[in-house]
C-alpha cells in the first residue's frame, strides 16, 4: 500500500504517525511540507478526498490562525500556502482516503 504524509519531523504526532505507517508496511512518501509546501490546488484535492474543509485542516494553535477566525475557505487556503505552518499535521493520504492523523491512531482508518 502506498501512503503520502505531509510531515513535520519536529512534531511528535507526525513522527508517531510515520512510525505507524511504516509498521503497517506502507510504502511511504514523506513530504516535509514546511520545506516543500503544497499548492492550494493540492490542498483542495486532499481536503476534498478526506471530506474535510480548509478550516478543518487549519492548525488553530498557531498565532497566525487567530486572524482567520472569520475567513472563508479561499482565504484560509491562501494563508496555508503562504505560511504552511498553518496546515494541521500530519495529513496522510492512501488509496482509501485522507485523514489528519490526530491522534496518530486515526491513520489506521485509511490503511
């Protein structure tokens, strides 16, 4: 099984999710999204495949997210592209779907 993870190696939840994927025998493509941010179109595709809205994928713990409290989806996506730290992590895609793996065990739903 193939899996892609938008990963931040400094995040314990992201590391735990990557370990679960590896233990499950997945062929994992790791995208360090802070170094290689996804385009708005890619984020839209991932969110749609996971049944998520851009607001669902917003990392609200970041100070910059506070300014997006009343923003529409387009503004949130633009902010994520400009400042990828705003993307909630880890975001994982397999053939079975897309999840934000918080908690990490959530990734099992798409294995």
